[in-house]
């Protein structure tokens, strides 16, 4: 998946793609199926990880990995909770299948305020039916499962309620699903499909491994995604088809065809469109370094990538400067060119906040001020050569007139 699409899908669906509701395994109200570790790091001498030793405490089991961006992004939130309850009967346990050396090297750069359980035989992950991470299981003082959720959904109030013997309600994560195949019908070996969508008030997507599914999207929304560009870099010289559609590509595992390229041709044929790239000199915002050592922009010490944004804030771990430029271009709806010269092997940990009370285009001056003060970056207006996608209609020749 290319750079721009990673940013787009991660921004909109980071939770959906990295966490899925549990279809099998233990349920809320049941006892935990297994509490064990092949190694237990950062625990006091003689500490045990079993139901008898942990009973009477609220337990937060966090399934994670060093390479998982959303897992790494959730560490500060869990650390903050762990610090608030360090003198109370609450124990955080981070569970990973990775080896001790990998974990110790990671912890030296990104501390985790929890016991770290090495699940080298994958026993706990299998017992809890963990199919996507991060994945959080919370146990109450009686040793029963109180919640199965996403780590950042867990709050201080939830833990206090459990300490008081109360039940809690936490939603589980969930992603977009592909419309089910008809019963008893074999799935297609190869398919490129565009059809009118029944999903007119909701959208869903999955992208990768020679497959692409986007349901409930308009042609205008799909063009920048399949042609790897931004909305503001698409020029339409003809009206686009109205309505919402499903766009699906399914390929054999040994296929090396690009799903985007297949869908590009399908869109052009289905709707009678042309698409070509042209480089034009246009007004742009140029991203430059204003000052170094800004508090909201630090070099990431480990490999992991996660991104999140909402009106008035954006941030993540392992974020490239080009991703920041792409985000700003999406927000400001004008081309943004990265001329910072900043590079780091693992990207950057980013935290940016500005005043914005509702969705929509942010105030440019407010955002510029936040960039300068928090990230040490500035936006300068100038002209730059920008590649644009020019979309038009296929000209249908008029029928020849006969005498």
C-alpha cells in the first residue's frame, strides 16, 4: 500500500483495521481461560501470574507487540492509568509473543509500567482467541472477565468502578466487513466488481494482499484513493456519476497485479471516464522547519507506526514528515509540499492540538500557530510544480450521417 493510502485509511479506520470484535473465546462474566507466561519481566521477585495469586485485584491484560503501531500508541494511556493505580490492588500485564531480547531492547527506549508476560508458545493468545492487536481483557476482583475492549477505551472511572465492586460496560472494537457471499456459493477466484451500493449512510473498507473492498463510496471519493493522490489534486472536466457504489477486487494468491490499477481501468470503463496526470505550477503551502527541539515532534526510538486524528488534534508514533504534510493537505484542501529535510529511520512521535470546535476545514492561522509552537514547523505560501489528475469523459463519436 502506498504512502498516501496508508495515511488515508489509517486516519479513518485505524481502530477498525487493527482490532476486531471477538467471535470466539471467553466472554464477559466468565473466568479467564488461562493466566500464565513463559517468562515474566518487570515483576517483583517471587511474583506469580496465575488466578490464585491475582485474585482480589483488578487485572488489565494487554495483548500487544513492538511492531504494532496502535499498540505502541496506546502505551502512554496505559502507563498513565498504571501510575494512578500503582498503590491500589490493580495490576497491568502486557502480553506478547516476542522474544526477551526484542522486548528488553524495546523497553529500554519505550518504558511500559506493567509486568510483561512473554507468551512464547502462543498459549494465552490462543486461549483468549486473539486475532488482532491491541486487544485488552479486564478482570474484576473476583477473577471474572469484566470487559474485552480496545486499550484507549479503558478509563480511570472504569477501574474505580471495578474496585468498588460495580460492573462496567465497555464497547469492543469492530471494523468494516465485506458483504457476505451467498450461501453454498463458491467464492470467486478473480473478480473486479463495481455495483450500486446498499450502503448509502455508512462506508467500509479493507485494502491489501491483492484485495480491495470499499463499500458505500462515491466515484468522486474513490478517484483520489485508487489513483494515489489527494482530493485537491483531482481536476474534473466533466460531471461525475452520482450515487454510492461498492468497489471490489479479489485476486488469486499468486497474482502480482496491482488492485489499484485493475480498479482504475474498471472505473474508466464502467463510467466512461478518462484520467491522465499533468504537472502544473500551482499555489501551494510549503512545509519548512521553523525551530528544532519542538515538544510535539520527537524522533521515534522504535519501529512502529500508528496515526489518529480528529477535529482539533492529530498525532501518532512512527509518523513520517510526508504523512504530516499529507494530513495538512487533506485538512486545508490545498497542496502541501514537504521541504523540511527532516528524516528519521523510525519516523517521529507527533502530538499536535489546535482550537477547533466542529468538523470541517480548520482556521489556517490557528493551525499555523499550533504547528510553529508544538512541532516547530511552518507553512509558507508559494508556487510549486504539482502533479494533478485530470479526469474527463470519453468522447463518443457521433454516428455518420447517411444520404
